[in-house]
């Protein structure tokens, strides 16, 4: 999303990409902060699928046991 907002042509004055990017990033950061306060755990989905599955299972097990990583 960041790349798409920074690649927008600004010559016609219709799109204010920098303002849109700042608004989008502020909203995203607030969204992530809220979910983390509620116990969400980040998992790197760019890893090998087996590692992602293992991370998800460990996060679920930790949550079920009431532990935090």
C-alpha cells in the first residue's frame, strides 16, 4: 500500500499522495496497537509455510496457557 501511494502521479493535483500515505499509516499504526493490546501476536508470514504454521501453533498454545512470548 505504501508503494502504491508513493507511485501516484501528483502532476494533475487530483491526488495528494503524501497526505494519503500519512493518513493510512496513522490508521494502520492505531489498528496494530489496538490488536496488540488485545493480545494479538505478530507472525512473519513471509517465512517458509512450515515455519509460519509452527509460529501460529506456538502463539495459540501460549495464549491458551495464558503465557506471552
